[in-house]
C-alpha cells in the first residue's frame, strides 16, 4: 500500500503523524479555503486554473496568499511524485487563517496553516457511467458565496448526506426556482439539442471540469448556452449531467425516483463522455 505523506507548514510528514493545534481557525470556524487538483499520470491537470481559483478564494476571505504560484506548483508536483505508485491522484490543498485565541474577528498576526495531501483518484464506476446515477433534489439553503471554495462545507455536507441516505449520488439544488449546482458537482441539462448550464456567479462554484466539458461541447459544435435554468426545465430535461474533478462527467438517470428522459444516459451524454475520455487520454495525461 502507498504510504501517505502530507505537507504541513513546511514539513513533509507521514499522514498519521501530522498534527494541527486545536485553536486552528480552520478547526474552530472553518475559516479556510481549499482546492482539489486531479493529477493524471503525474501531470497536474489545469494547475494554473486551480491555483488561480485558490487565489480568488483567498482574496474573497481576505487571507494573503502564503506562497507564490511557482512555489504552489512545485509543492503540488512534489506531492504527486511522492505518491507516484497511484496512476491518478487528487492533490488536496487547504489554507486556513492559522492558530489564534478564539475570536470571530481576524487575529492581527497569525501565520496561515498550509496543508497538502494526495489521494488515489479512481475513475467513476463503470456501472454509473453505463447506467447513469440517481439524484434527489432540495432547496439550496447554503450561504450566498458558493463561489468561494471554502472549507466551511456544512451546507454541502448535509446535502450530500441527504443523498447518501436516499441511496443516491448527489443532491441537485434549486434556489428561488432556479438550478444552482449539486452538493459537490456542477450540473448541466439537455433539452432537445440544447445543453444549458447556470452561469458562474456567487451561487455556484466555478468548476474546472465544467470548463472542460463546455470547451469540448463548443469544439464539437454541440449547442451550449449559459443561462438561468428553471426547476421545471430540470424536471422535464432529456438529460442531466454532473461534473467534478472526481466524477468527470456522469449522467443522472433518475431524479427524485423518476426517470430522466429515457431513464438511461442519452446520446448527448454518450458523445460528451467519449470526448472527455479522448481528451483525458490525449491531453490531460500529457499536460
Ligand atoms: N468539489 N460545486 C461544488 C459545490 C463542488 O464541491 C465541486 C467540486 C464542484 C466541481 O468543481 P471541479 O470541477 O473544479 O471539481 C462544483 C470537489 C471535487 C470536492 O470538494 O471534493
């Protein structure tokens, strides 16, 4: 088994030995941000975009970036190298506001806590790809800054747990009658020939995988629009897709117990899935 080494504040340590103080604001308040970077055959995929998103999250919570882009890149590559027996990996970065006496307001002088780890990245289950997955829906009751990749994930955690308890993969959320996203994925819908997805704003996380899916769809001249998508449209969709770094692109075949379209992954999904796999083989593994 691959031993797991983590990076914590300048040190590389076995995961079992890494410790953070109980007053870390990440532990006390969830006062931190994170990234999950897929690494294919040793190549971190869209590393710069992930690090730019990290910068935007840090800016949004007014936390100075503790490292340069070059240093982050070096660390991510080192984490990947340390776990090279895994063909594909997901490198996790977390930065918190550091350790301070408990007070909601920011401490005046604290070093941020910087943590990296890597986990094996497995491709989605074949059965899920072939048959699609089941999802439930819920009202999006999270805060209004879902664009920040914050470690304060209780809203997402509760949504994902609802899905797990219903034997489903994800909870797809609606805010004021419009689609936002799922608990840890972005969502696309297909109606007729048109693919639609909500635009990036404060209500959704700007996903890196949905960027790839959009680029591939546009390149293949599949009609794609970014616009508000109503709850009724989602319920009447021919196809629904989920995207994330770990799910790639997955078809939703049942929503709230009812079949989506034909109840099987549709033609547009099959096309985009193939484009994604081709892209993974020809580009992501050689980035
Ligand atoms: N989550 N929306 C939410 C709320 C997410 O948590 C994620 C990813 C996405 C998709 O983003 P990306 O395509 O960049 O992975 C959308 C990661 C994988 C996680 O929290 O583990």
